């Protein structure tokens, strides 16, 4: 962190300033209601049966499109100027905060273009408050908790325009402090986004490598899965037994799902999801798995690594063909056991996948640390 971004604990330890702040600022913060700093705009939906209201040029967002990225620019559906004027939807100018207020509460994104939203929003147009500062203030757990506390429930959870207007927030009197806090967290988010992009690139490269290596046209000899693996006994650990601060990774539905105080296995295994959709995960170290998983491995680590990558390349096909039943489908274990596995140079190929997985894991560890640091700073740099 550069000297310009140095943060310190203030000498004046009252509730008018945060626990951590930049050293050049020493003024108290002010407290006021949210509507003192923003114009709050509700949304609406044009008549969906009138084609004159739809497929226009005005972006029209729904809650499912919000909160995935900091910025949004293009919506899945668009409305016309006529649709806007004939509904309760309102035009929200660019560089406002789209805040979901119904069912999904508290998801936020900044709109890069003028837009409208459906009725599941109470969007905020900044008025005398820094946009980035406001965005990160709303991201804090304290403010998110306020949204839920002041929500009511009929058919679903919702916070009204009246209630959100009255929520109190604390804001630096000095506009330069608002700006610096906003830019500081924006830099953190930019670093997080860079790491996410690198992880995505590596995962795409891994998929390409899997396709190239396991291309059936290059393989003449096959093995049957049940003949080269040993299936472990079904776990007696309940799917609800996950704890937050255990000593060992707990796998549920083919993915990491919390921690456990006890472990059942150690080493490289394949964990498969038992229901829903096909997912195959390679383990390492000591771990436990729930009764919603299938656990198996080959005779040696290299074979297990290569097999897992091959099964990952088939996940869509296995989901479509190998899952049966009504409702939540379960994997057909007989089908799984009969999958044909191409015979390849396991030792050479395993090394390639190990290098790719290590790179992905390193970036994922960096991402996890950055995310934790951001959460801690959000807690300490806002009131």
C-alpha cells in the first residue's frame, strides 16, 4: 500500500469517526437520513402484452441482473419511450445506484447508462455525496442489516420507499475524504477483478487442454471406469453437519461446503455430486464428505488426476444422460461405472493438469485473501 493510501487508527476514539481513516483527515462525520443525500426512485413494469412498450432502446433491469458486477450497462430486456411513459417505471440517470428492494434485498450495481427498472428496486441518485463512497457504504454489513431489519414481509420480503428514505447513514463532512475512501475500495475491487479474470482464463485454458487431450479421434484404446477405480463407502456425515471454523474441508454435492472437525480420508480422491447435476472435484490433504457425495480413486495419484479431468470434460453429457428420477435427479451409479475412459499417458498428462491447477489454486488463494481484507476494511472504515 502506498504512502498516499496509508490508513491509521484515529486518536479521537468517539463514534463520530470510523476506526480506521486516512491520516490527513480529522473532521468528524455527520449523520443524516439517506434521503438527505440521494433522490430515491422506485421502478415499474410496462404492460407485457403491449408490444409497443417493449424491444426499445431503454435499458430495463430486473433484480437478477444486479449485484454480479459493480457496473451494468446492458439489460436483458429493453423498453420503449412509450412503455416508460405509460408505466410507473422512471428514467434513472447514469451513475446512480440500482438497489434491489424486493425478495432479493440489498444487491447493488452502478448503471453506466440511463435506464429504468422493474418494481423490485429503490434506486439512489446521489445528491452531494460521492458515488463510490455511497456504493461501498451500502455494501457494508451494517447497512445491509439495516435493510433487512426495516423490511416487511407479505408475499415476500420488501423494504418500502418510505423506510429506505429514513435509514440513517454516516458521511465524512470533507468531500475529499469521501472521494478517497471510494477510490481506495475501487482499487481493491479492480485488483479482485484482475485476479478473477486470470482464474477464468486459466479455467478456459484447462477446458481447452482437456478437449485436446481427450479428443476421441486421437484415442484407440479405452478402459471402463468401474474396473480402474475403488468406490468408497457412502458417508455417514449429514449434509447439515458443516461448521464455520473446523480443521478439515467438508465436501457436499461435489463442492467444498464449510469445514469439519473430523476427517475420513486423506490424499487425492475424486468427489462427485450425487444429485442435481454432474460435478467432479479433485481433493488433496485431509477431508470429509457428506452423504450427498460419491468418493472414489484409482490405484495411483496420476491416474486419479487424469480421470478427474476427463470426467470434468464430460460433466454436461453426464448430467443430461446419467442423471435419472423425478424432481431432483440423482446420478445413475451403474451408468457412472460403465463410462469408457481413454487410455493415455497418465504420468505426462497429470503433470500438465497439476501445473494448471496449482496456478488456479494460487490465484484463488489470493482472491480469498483480498476478499477477506476488503470485508475487514469495510467494517473499520465506515461507521
